[in-house]
């Protein structure tokens, strides 16, 4: 099958049980299409919010047993009915996408985490439901991984998000390290900027690693899939660190060699990835 991708990480690969692949693809198509409504095209903010409201209405229709005919809703409705998926995670995703339209700065780490709770964590929670692995402990571990992946994507895409008028770096972290928005506007990579990005990279690594026990708790095929995701996240962070935080001139992406290393780490995962702590990150 053709393997779809969401940001950096594989979706519905051959490691995933065949019975749940259609549902995973339906979930990601919904998420991708709704995210694009918030991010892509030339619609003004009011038009984007109206389009997202139509997606919210489609969820209401699915709940009422009358899903819209246009994609991605028939496939999504089938996945929800077949696997007993809750609607709350989908509504959380739409809430985050609406926030992308209306909120372009985050004053604090806690506010950014709240955004990640709705923009990323619902995907992991839906996967656990599909895999029959939804326990309170697993949900916490999944949330950590999903939030970390969202943060990694933010740090990777600082320049692209700036062009959209957004900045996901917490403003209180900028102030703490003596960084201003001018650094981003000018692509200035001085000592202050490098210290800030090293701090954010290490924080994302710690969060990613805190979810690693989930991989060891899953059946072997899913363990390989999740181990690959963890390795991919670390590899992107390695790329960010290797540039000294200069994501303006070199956006880290996974090369063929990186994917080979990801595969190796998925097959033979470390018990715990070593996380270097920058001096400034206290």
C-alpha cells in the first residue's frame, strides 16, 4: 500500500494491523483536511472559521447517524461506528485548528501545552482505542509522546510558521533567554538564540522519552511502529541540535540515511535515549 505521512512520521504503515488501517487513514485524512482549512489557501480568518464550523457540523451529523456524503466524512463515520471511537478527540482537534486562526502567540509554556493537548494528543488517544490498549497509564504516556512530536514540529518549522504570522515559542522563554521576535524575523542565530533552542530541544526530548514505556507495553508490531516514531522524533531533534538551532537556513528533515537509522533504532531500541541538558536550561 502507499504509506501516507503526517508531518514527519509514518501513518498506517504495514506494521499496523490490517483491520485498523482504514480507520487510521480516515482519522488522519480528517485531521489533515481540517488542519489545511486553518493553514492553507487565501481565505480570510472568518472564512477559515466558517469552514471549520462545517466540520464541526459534520461531526454532529455523524453523531446523529446522518454523515455528509463528501469526503472525508463517510470513511470517518464508518471508522467511528466500526470501532466505537469517541467524538471528543475530533472536537478537540477542531478546537485547536480554530485556535490556529485566532491565536498567533503563546505567552507561556502552560498555554502551549494546552494547545498541544488538543492539537496532538487526540490522535494518540484514538490510536490507543483502535488498538484496544486504552488504559489510564497508556493515555498519559501517549499524551507525552504526541505533545513532544508536536513541539518537535514547531521547532523544526519556526521559519515557516513565522511566515504565516505565528510563533509557537513561549514568550516567557524568549524573555528568559534574552531573545526577541526580531531574532525570528531576521533569522538571527546568536548565542542567546542557540541557548533558547537547545533548551526547547532538550525539553522536547525529555517529554518524548517519558512516553517510551508505552512502546514496551504494546504488541510487537505496534512496538516497532512506535519505536520508529520515537526514533524519528529524536533524529529531527538531532538535526536541530546539529545546526546550533539555525532552523532558518537548514530545516531538519529525515534523509534516507536518517530513515535507515530510524529503522535500526526501531528494531533495536535503546532502553532510554540519553538527553543532554544545556547549561542554560535550569
